[in-house]
């Protein structure tokens, strides 16, 4: 999946991705921001996965966020948004709240590890934008996540 996203970034960059705007997607709009988004995806894992009905960062999740923190420390002029997602189980309202807790857990960990809070925004999509379609544990596990996306420059 990471290779596919990297390929998409390269194609978008070569085709003039400065025409793409930020609407919850991958790019902030300018070529420089697109390069930074592609570099982030190449050098840091963007998906943080969670256990069922949890917003607690596991040790594996902390390692992923550590890679993001490392990258963000090297790119001090970049802002990100952390998007929280859930699997299809539960009500829309419950999952929006859980997605928010997941996004905030990632943000809090980043701030604790030296990233300025003002550089990080959060949003919850709850169960509205599944990464994988399906009603089984494999699909649900992929949908219980927070995704960090480069959104622009300070």
C-alpha cells in the first residue's frame, strides 16, 4: 500500500499537483508541499492502527508515531492533520467520538515528544471513510486507524 501511495504522489507531482487542494486529501496545494507529502510517505509510516474500541497507542503504534515525530523534527516548517477512523461497528456518533480520541492520542504523543501543538490539527471521520470494505476482522483491523497527512507549511 505504501508503494502504491508513493507512486500516486510521484504521478501527481509530475502532472502538476499544485492544482490539487487540501480537502482531507494528501496534498496542501503547492509543489513544495507535495514534495514534502511524498517525502513524509517515503520516510515515515502514516497509518497508526488501534485495537478494537480503543484509542490507546500500543508499542507498535508508538513506533509508527516515533517515525512521524522524527520526520516532523527535520521539517519544522510543516503542518499535519491527524485523521481518526473506525471500523463499521457502532453508531455514527460513537465512532466519530472514538475517531477523535484516536486522532488526539496521536497528537498528544507527538506533542509529548517535542512537536508544537499548533502544527497538528485533528479530524474524525468515524466509520464514514473505510480504508477496506468488508465485514470481517481483517477489514475492521485496517479501518481502526489514525492517518497523519502533510497539509501545508507554517
